């Protein structure tokens, strides 16, 4: 039995784990913001209490109070955490920076798009208040080079970034991997766009592979596509093959530009499959060609359906909704360079005062979580004791199952008496 492209996509982790409705996506982000705010406030409170306890044992604080110093309690006001909207603006700003980072390294578009999606997926379950977006961004992009097969060493990557070491790049990798649920596959719409362009080009030359349910020949499709109007609801035209090829090329280039910017910056990957994303981008580029292309996949009728049960009207409505989302992204794709830079700076200034103090140094946290974490290259005493107990427990369980080791005499194994 041959699987359809739709069935193959539905078996992917992108569909099973990373596909949401708009309401579910909004609910998840809201929950993440509330949880992070509570944790940040609790962590800050713990650190303040620890400082107070330390200061209460110091004569310096008493002297300072006597000399008119401001009491600590006055300075320690309630933490003003980021709102959900502010968090999203910060994440969006760093997604744009991630694109510029990938372009700086001349990474292929699949690497850049994957890196941006890793960043967006990470911040579905984590907050910028917990993990600094700049740190996560550069590590997510480096992780994408590995999953997409574009080799670059951590040392080489870090050397081209200001004030960055390979250790800093690698430290958040496991955190990102956990947030991604160990799923690295990202399905992009670029191959679909190229395939659609090739199909329409074949129609222009009368060499299209026509579906058996269409009841039309390749010559009939060629005649229809050459007579398509130049704009929606416009009069029929009579294009030459050359002029149609030029039109196809311009539409594909425009759609490709949308896919490389708006598609990866908006929530399109969470809400729609790659096939609908590229069709939506093409709809923005040339609506007439897109609707004609879709019609070649459905049999004639009032409201025909595909073999999988998808109706033509429902598909077009979905693609128009996705196209509206992409159009919104196109209108803001350059925002962040100059237009709202002051707003982002203000949010980042606020972010510096509501960071989780327990998650500041990811390099230190990474070392602490490693199996051989210790001080000056030596294992902590508690780690040594725990491993000794685990080893003794494993040996005891092995003896109970297999029996004790046979006694040895010199280098030979003693043969038990019969």
C-alpha cells in the first residue's frame, strides 16, 4: 500500500507534537508566563532572604543604618515580571536576530528556518525570564547546523561571535533538547514550493502528469493555464509559454521570499502543514495561478473532495486564513530594526530586573548537572559515597541472580569437587 504525502506528514513529530490550534497555542503561552512569573518571584524571594540573613550577622549593616543608609527592605520591592505580550515581543525580536545570525554565517535557509523553529518551540514551555533569549538563540542555531547536516565546529562558530566561548554555546544544548522533547525534525515548505513550480511549468508546456480523477488531458490543462486572467476576476488572457514561464518565475520568487521571512517568524508552522504554507505564500504572490493549480487536484463538481475527504472549498478557506497570517507577518517583518527598537530595549531593561537568579549562569548549571560534576576536577564526597553504594547494590543483585564468583587458584579457576 502506497502512503500519501498527507499520511507521511501525519506520522511526523511535527504534526503529532508541534501542531496546535490558535486557542491551544495561546493557552500554552499564557500558562508558561504565569508559571515562570511565580517561579521568578519565589527564586528572588529566596535570594533576598538569604542576603538578609547574611547581612543580619554583619556589623557593617548596623553601622550603615546608623549612618543613615537606606534600609534593605525599602530597596526590595515586588518583582515586576514580563507580561505575556512583552514575552512574545522579545521572542519575536530574537527570532529576527536569529535570521540575521544565520545570514551572517551564510547558513542555508533550511538551517536558519530550523534554528528559528527550535527557538520558538523552546519558548512555548520556557520563559525569557527563566532563560536569556540571546544565549538560547545562538545555541539553537548551532544545534540546527548539526540536525540539518551543515558541519561547523563549536570553536569556529563561537570564535565569530563577540565575547562567546564554545562552552557557552554548548551549555544550553541539553536544555533545548529537553524542551524540544528530543524531536529535531522540522518539515519546511520549500520543497513543496519547488515541486509546485515544476508542476505548473509542466502544465505550461503541455507535459503535466494529470490525475486520473480529473478527466482532462495535459493539452487541455495547457490551454486553460495559458488563458488564465492576469488578476482575480479579470478577463481571460492569451499568454505565450514564455510569458507564462516568466509569470511563474516571478510568483515563485515572491512566494519564496515570504517563506523565508514571514512563514518562519509567525505561528504558521504550529498551525498549518508545509503544503498549506507554501500554497498560502503562492496565493499572496499570484492568486489566479494558485486557485487554478488547486483545481487540478480536484475532480469537477459543486464541492469536490480529494480521496482523503478534504473538500475544495474547505481547503481554499484554510489557505486564505494562512495567507492572512503570512500577510500580517510580511507587514511587520522589518519591524525591530528601527521602528520598535526602543520598545524592545525598554522590555529588555525590564527583563534584566525580573530574571530568575537560579538560571543566570548556564555554563555553571550545565557542569552541575553533569555526571562528574565536582570542584577542581575532583568528585564531591556525596557523589563518591552514592556511587559506592550503587556499585555494592548492583554486585549484590548480580550475586543473587548468578551466584558468587568461583574461587581462583593463581591464574586458574578452581574446579569444584563433584
